[in-house]
C-alpha cells in the first residue's frame, strides 16, 4: 500500500462517551499520520478521528470514507474534514448525498494551480510551524513536490448541491490557494461559514495557529451536536 494512502485513528479517552466522528481526507502528498497532532487534540475532547490518505493518489480512499460514514458503530455527528485537495473531494462526497454525513470542514480549499520550484518554498508555503515543518522534512511517507501537481480529474466544486453545514478554514497568507479565490468560491453559499487565520498558511490544521484552528473546530462540532442550525453557544456582550 502506498504511504500516501495509509490511515490513522485516534479515539476518546477511556471512560468518556464519544461525542462524534471526524473523517479526514488528506491533501496532496500527505497521509493520515500527518494529522496526528490534530487527531490527538480532537480525541482528547472525546471526538473519534479517522484520518485517511490522499484521494489524488488512491481514489479508493473515497470508498473508505463512505464506508466510515455508513458505519453505524461510529458515533455521530459524522463530519468530513478535507485539507487541500481533500477539501474538494469532501465537497464531492457531500454533493453526492453520501449516507451518514452531517457536516463538512474544509481547510485550505485549492482553487488553481501553484508551482513551488523548490522544497524550501513548498514547506514554507505549507506551514509556518517549525514543528510541522520538521515533521514533513523527515517523514518518509510524505511526498515532496505533490502540490505542484494538479490532478486531471479533480472533482468540480458543487457547493450548490451540499445541504449540510460547512465550516471553511483559510489562512490569510495562503500562497498556494490565495484567500480571495477561496472567498469567491464560497460566495453565495449560505451554508458555508468562513473563518480566516491572520498570517495563516496553506495547511491550516497544521500551521502555527493549529491550537486556534482546533478550538474553532471543537466549537463548530459542539454547536452541530445541538442542531444542524448551529445555535450560538458562546457570545460576547450584545
């Protein structure tokens, strides 16, 4: 099995009831283990996390995601989390009305092609977090240069067919997928709530502000547990 298709999983601490399930679709060049820090943090809050590989490297990843969504032994709500091209495939599964899906979280949605020219440029564009930069530099399962590849059969972005809540996360300094392009893609879709991260780069879930990104995700999940209408549960003074 190619390393880019390897999956990883993290469960809630012993003694706690699981509060839901997140299924992560990795981006270009990544594998499920790249999301270990994110998975452990969400699992600590009693959410189960199943991180799958890169669908551009192995389309069977989408079949595995559909099986997990249909698996009644996994607790709901069930949320697809897509990063980079994984976000495009997450939208595709939602547009296909895949059974069991309750919401989407899209991180660093790619809009057009990008060419790095060097590993140094790529890793700096991916993340400003030195820990994650080191992880990618020394990870034998990570495939360098994959961001320079635009898959020929990348699914069309059919947000108009998505009928579940969508949380979109994007860095303001994302050079791989500039923020303006992502905002244009999300415009006109009332189900999408966009949260931007000041100075954030492409790999939002593994960037320098990864703790803030995780907290935004947890708040979204807690609201989703109450209702698909996402009632406000934390507000400032009126």
